[in-house]
C-alpha cells in the first residue's frame, strides 16, 4: 500500500494505491498496472475516484448528494475508459426496499432457467505476444478488460487505454482469439472479470 496526493476539481485528494504483489513499492514511479486506486477527499471522507486498473475510472459527483441512512450517496457516477466517458449514472431518489417476502419467491419461469451466472473477480494476469509485423513505434503494454465464462472462453473484451491504435487493435484481437484457464468452481455458472496486460515483444 502507498499513498499520494493530487488535485481534483480544485480539491486536494488523497489517493491510496493497493496491490497484492510483493514488489518494492518505491522501485516504480507512478502507478503500476496491478494496483487498485482509491482517491478520497480527506475533508469529507468521501470516495471521489476509484480505478481497478489504469485506463478505467469511476468518478463520483456528490454535488446535491443524497442522504440515506447516515451516508451520502453520489448524485452522479461517471465511468471513464481510455479518456472517454462510456456511462453516466444519475441517482434521483432512493427508498427502502419493500419487505414483502413474496417479492423474493422465484416464478416457475425463473426456476426453469436454472441459477444465473455469478460474476467474480477481477483477476489480473499478463499475456506475452509478438508485436505486429513491421511495427516501428514504441512498444508499450495494452490493458484489455474481458469477461470470461467458466470454461475460459472470452464473452466480451475492450481496451481500457488507447495510447496507440495499432497496438490496441492487436491486443484486442489477441484476447478475442485466446482461451484461458477454466474456473475452479464448477457447481454453478460463473463469469469472471479479467484485466489482461498484453505485453508485446519485438518481432526481431
């Protein structure tokens, strides 16, 4: 775990970087790809930014935030990938759930489909591949966010940072055409979130 301060929208925030890796935290300047980032406003204690991996961020806006059971909920949440806003969630109101137990009894149609898939993760791992043929630019790793089923098949994939379109397209193609290790838990359907660090090696 390590911490750094930053300025966000005119406010100083404290950013906490956490990782399960055993590397020396002082050996690499800046953020490492395996680190989670949590940026908190120290004056309010509110989470302003969360990032599972470099290139993908959840930004929380508490302007006219909603009070709910002693907590302040963000009025708006923005998901940013590769510098582009891909999703905005606006919270207008929130109420306690209806405690009617009949609402939680599955219908016959629901039961006929069996249990739904459980989402687990996110997992992080590297994948080493050759750089595209005749590529002459600076070789940098590309982080791809993917959804895997329990057999290791890729269900969805997208690049979360696009510093080089050629490498990004190559990394995305590699992930889509790869098969990964199956999940260990087989007693019910699973889907797994994965951040795959595609690292290119020179072609010559």
